[in-house]
C-alpha cells in the first residue's frame, strides 16, 4: 500500500511537471533505492509523444543516469520524452547479481508505459537506448516480450516490458561467446560464489540478446566501432545478422574507433545523438536495413 501511495503521489507530480513543460527528477519507479528515473519533456508538448528509456553503461557495476543529462535534454528538444534510469548495480553480493539489472529495466519500462497518460507518451511508441552494458539491457528490452522471472516480476504484471524500438551503442550481445574469451565478464552473472558450469552457461544465455531474439522483435539501430576492445565489433555484427534472419529491421552504423564513440570528434558525437533521435521518431532509418558508416548515416535523406 505504501508503494502504491507513493506511485500515486509521484504521478500527480508528473502531471504538474508535464503541464508546465518542466523536467521531473529523482522519481521512484520501484521500491529499491536504486530504482530512480528522471524525465525530460519536450517544450512543445502533444498528447501522444514518443518516449525513450535511456540506460547508462558501466559494466553493470558503475555509472548513473546523471551522466545522461545532456543527451536527455537533446532528445526532448527533438520532441521525445526522454527517461534516463538508474538500476541496481552489482556490488559483489548475491542479491545484486544478474538478473536484477534486467528485472529493474523491465520494471522501469513497465512504469513508463503505465504512466504514459500522465507523461503525454504514446504507450505504443516507447523505445530503449543504452551504451555498453546499458545497450545490452536496452536490447533485452527489445527482444524479450514477457516479464523475466525475478524479484520485481509481481509489480505491474499486466503491463508489457517490451520496447518498441531499440538502440545499442557498443553493446555486448552474446555473453556466452564474450565470457569465454573474457572470463571477467562472468563476475556480475554468477555473483560472489562460483556457479556450476551448467548454471553459468544458463546465466550467460539469459544475458545474451543475440541468443534470445525471436520473431516479432522491434526495429534496431546498432552503432559500434571497428576497434572496440571491451566489446568486439563481431558482437554487433552477430546481432544484426540474427535480427535479419528473424525479419527484424536492423541498421548497423560503424565507425573507425573504439568503445562508446572513442575516436569520433565532438561534432560527430552530436551527429550520433541526432541519428538516435531520428531513429526513435520514425523507428527506422531511410532505405533498407543494412550496415553503413557514420558518414553515410549522417547524410541519409529523410
């Protein structure tokens, strides 16, 4: 009851903020202290605006939504209700190990969809975007149509957790392959106690959007650098190929650089954010789904 009253109170605050065209900050979307979000609202509001849930990176152990304040306002300026979220980070304890990160972002998506009316959002046009570990979570929001088992599954059970489009910046997509090559990725999956091989494989599979994708997944935009060391480019290519085989439109935008836009200039990074906004608004890029360079992508005709 206390949680429900808090949600009702916050919904009223959101209505007031939306009417004033102001940003709403530090809103609880769940009962855990880490489950907080902000809302950046377009100045020119409409009844059914597209929305974007923004998920920060940090290897599932660090980072926060605070680093997304600039992009949040840029998306709002483009006519998108932007919603940066925090989620529980792995703290080397059993109750912060996988899949609590997935449980949190799915709950955040359900919360945004459940409050679409107060926020002026079209409940059928809510996309997910993330960088690095956040991109893996954004892709899982796209490929998983149902609520995953976990400690948040009982909250808002009748609301879909699935994104209507998904954007990955330098995101890992196949944790089975990645953890085999780089065992350090297994830490947040198994927790502080080593898991049996079959259990560890099941955890790696459950964290791999490329291995969980199925027909009906929403359109995807992937951007990845050829020289990405933490997350090899092959991970993005695998995701594009899997989605293509399933009939999901997927665009892969490449660049000569490393992880999370390393190697791009300031203006080029701004162009990437503009490309993201363009994709969210249309849920596609012009032309057939394909692989292209950033230079080609920035010059696409409407």
